[in-house]
C-alpha cells in the first residue's frame, strides 16, 4: 500500500513562485520568468511609490506653470499701473503749472489793488496739487517683486490645487484692487482739480483785465490837486473880477504864491505848451480815457510836448500871465471834449 501524500500548508502554498511564460511564436525560444509572491509585492509597492512620485511631479509642474502664468499677468498689471502713474505724474505737472499761474495772477491783482497777503488761500480751498507723485505706489514696486512676496505667502502644500488657485486669485485681487481704486480716485481728483483751476484761471484772467483797465482809468482821472493853495474862484457862473457882469468860469482858480510848483493831476502826455490869449502860459496834458487838463497863467513851463508825466510830476510854476488879477493857477478839466467841474474829480 502506497503512503498518503501530505497536504501542503496554505502559507507554503502562497510562497510558491509564479511563472510567467513568454512564447513569441512557433519555433522560437520560449522565455519564462519566476516571480515569488514577495517579489511581486515589492514590485507593486515600488510601482505605487513611483506612480505617486510621478503624480506629485506632474501636480507640482502644473502648479508652477500656473504660478508663472499668474506672475506674468501680475507683471502686466504692474506695468499698466506704472504707466498710469507716469501719466498722472505728467498730468500733475500740468496742474502744478496752472496752479502757479493762478497764484501769480492772484499776486498781480493783489499788488494792483493794494491787498496784503499771498495767494495761499487758493491752495487751501482747492487742495494742494501734488508737486510730485511717488515713483510707484506701495504695492507697485519693481516688476515682480511684490508678486513674488504674494506667492511666497500662499501655502504650497496645503489643500488641493483648487484651493491654492483660489488663494492665489484672492491674493491677486487683494494686492491690486486697492491700488487700482486709489489710482482711479487720484486720477479723478487731479482732473477735477485741473478743471477747477482752469475755471479759476479764466476768472482771474478776466478779473486781472478788469482791474488793469480800472486802474488805468483811475490813473487817468485828474484827482490830485495840481498846486498847494486855496480855492479863490470855483467852476461855473460867477461875477466877473473885471466888472459887474456875470460870466461863466471855465475852471477852478487856486491861489498860491508866485513861483509855487504846479504838478500833473494825473498820469499823461503833454500835448501843448505855449501861450493862449487870456490864459497866458498854458500846459495841456492828455491823460487818456477821455480826460484832458489845462494849467493856465503859469510863470514858467518846465515840460515839452510829447513828454510823459506821472501823477505829481512838476510841469511849471504859478504865475499871473495872461488876463489875471494876481498869482494863481487856472485849472481846467475836459472829459470827452467837454468842460467839467474839476472839484468833481479832485480828491487829494
């Protein structure tokens, strides 16, 4: 009787090697590979590790490419902001020039009308125009510098790629949204200031013209007494000093000592010097704006025709030349060719 074969244990059965046969075709050599369960397990573990490593590499590569794309986009935004800042800087120079012109016009008008104080109120009311815009805002430095800081602040290995991209987008929005708003606000503010300054400049130019014309007119008004003396005969109808009849007196008589200096009542140009019947030695001045004055009965004339005189400049001396009862100045004022009462204009 033959012996009964012993059964192999399950563990030993599991340790039996597996044979892989490679048969390329009929008549060719057959290949076989024996793999133990332990080796198969090692191969599977190694493949899983290699696959995981490859997956990590692919994931990191995609993430790096995404970061590079975002970095490039941020650089573009940075360059656009730098361009906007440069435009605002150039525009601020224009605004500053206008502000300077407005201040200068204000100073001129103040000088003309004798108002003390500078034009500082303009800057306070309108807001000082920035003399210089910073080279770049706090978040817009050298291209890529701030962006790299933003990338470093994002966790590189926490959460999924979607979470990382979401964090990236949030960082980008947070980084540039405030700066874009500030740039827009600055642009609106500067342009509004430019518009207001332009309007104020036009108003000051018009005011400057009006003040200039008014001052020129006032400079032409014969408002200064031509001689220190007393009024001996007013303008208008009077009793003739040479008889008893009433006559029209064409000027204002100012009694003064013989030889007392006679001065121009306003700024103007000499248009006549010489002798006139009844008036004696006469100087006539054209002051502009329709005003003309005549200084009569002079003892001497110290100016020439076409000579320019300022208010208060000496033109001759008191005398009694012509038809006169004694040393005095016969002062006449014309406006638009018509005789006027000199006392209507004389102030000082």
